[in-house]
C-alpha cells in the first residue's frame, strides 16, 4: 500500500513538473495563417498584406527568419523581440503576376508551441490583367447605319 502511494505521488509530481516546464517560453499565435487576396486586378492592388500575431507566452518572441517559396513573394518581419502579450506583423508583398496565387511563407522563431519554432503561412487568390475599355458595339453600329443612310441620299 505504501509503495502504491509513493508511486502515485511520484507520477503526480512528474506530471506537474512536465506541465510547468512545457509552458515556459514564447508562444506565437496568428490571427489567421492564411491570407486570401480574392480576385484582384494587376495595377490596381499593391499586393501588400499582413499576418498579425501575438506572443502569448511568458518570454520574448524572436522571429529568426521568414522565407518564401519563390521570389515573387517578399516577406518582412519585426527585427526586435516581441514581448509577452504584445503583437507584431509579418508583411508580405506579392508581385501581382497574373494568374492564381498559391504561395507559402515559412516563419522560423523561438516559439515553443510549434515544432522547431516553424510555422507555415499561406497566401492565395487570383490576379487578373486589367481589362481595357472598348467602345460599346451599339455605338459603332449606329455610326455605320447613319453613314449608310447618308450615302443613299
């Protein structure tokens, strides 16, 4: 009986220690890990979007590196540590190349709530070419009819 009680006490102590140590450090929580551009028109949209995050941990959060899957997406991140309870932003500028947008930005930090402090952010959407305005076909038809009418007189 005494051995069982000692064993249970040891297991409880170990569980409490694991829980305490597991929660120490910076944690990064994003409002959203995906930004949807929707359908945008090249030349009418800057391509700049932001991912907002908060350090929900108890130590300063350091963003070590932010990488993109291609050169058409340029990310930038805070250079200073983000203190516990404070927020920051990772800006992403897409080149607005016409076609579908499906890119991943990888954030590397000292956050303990993601494996090796890495988290993937996604951008998606569709960039269309700017449509040139052309005169309405009705106006051209009216002009031809009028010119044709004048020729008969």
